[in-house]
């Protein structure tokens, strides 16, 4: 089991926001991509951040967007679509969305719409 599975989502969330903000994007945009991917509303997202929910539990409760399967490409040299473990793939989907946001990709393309 990977250590990231037991890491608190709330510990990594500020890093996602900081990465996006360094590139001129906003916390609201980070929240938008997370809620698109997971199906959480803003209130549920905040509750997970504050409660210290692990990544495993965070994604166990999520209702992944049907368009998530369209997320492809590499994160840290790993092809997202080739990750075997379903939980690790979901975490990589989130990493990829935040990467695309930080790289200035238009929101419509990030959200696969």
C-alpha cells in the first residue's frame, strides 16, 4: 500500500492551491476541478479538508465524474491512464487536473467539456 493512501487529503490540499496560485490561478479554480472530479460540493470538500480524511477515504466517498476516464497524460513521469491501482489512478487524475490548471490550460479543457 502506498503511503499517499493514508496521507490526509487536508495536508496535500494547500499544496495544490499553492501550486495553482504561483501560476496565477485561484483557490476557487482548484476547488472547481476537485468538485468536478469527485462530485463533492464546496461544503463536503471543506469538511474533508478540515477532518483530516485520508486520500483512501476521500476517494471512497467520492462519485467520480464520468469524464474522468478522459484524463490522460503524464504526472511525475507516469502515464495516468496506465496506473493499475484504481485509488492511485484517482489520485493521479487529481494531480493531473491541478497540473493542467497550473499550466494555464482553459477550464473547459481541464473539465473535459
